C-alpha cells in the first residue's frame, strides 16, 4: 500500500467578468478556472493533484512551495 504525503501549495485567485481564475505559482503551468469561487478552488485542487501525481510518476522533483507576496505598483502613462 502506498503512503500518502500531504503538500500545501499557495494559490492566487482572481475574479474576472466570466468567473474566477486560479494559479499555483509553485507549479509552473498549473492553473484552472471556475464560475464560482468554490468551483475554482475545487478545480485548482484537482489540477494541483494531477500535476503532482504526474511529477511523481516521472520521478521529477516536487520542490518546496514558495511564499507568495502580493503587492501593487502605481504607474503613470501618457494619455
């Protein structure tokens, strides 16, 4: 029987006109979308699980999740 390992990955969720978009910055290319916040969380969990399972199957390193720092910048553009 295989043992289970629990990973904790930070995600970024953005709301747009058509719903929600989520990405896992620690896993390049791992993102999902959903019509509701709850659905995007469900979808990104599935995407992360599949991504990690694929890496394990290919004997690739999972790596440590990175801390995410959200900030903002102010820019001025000529109009």
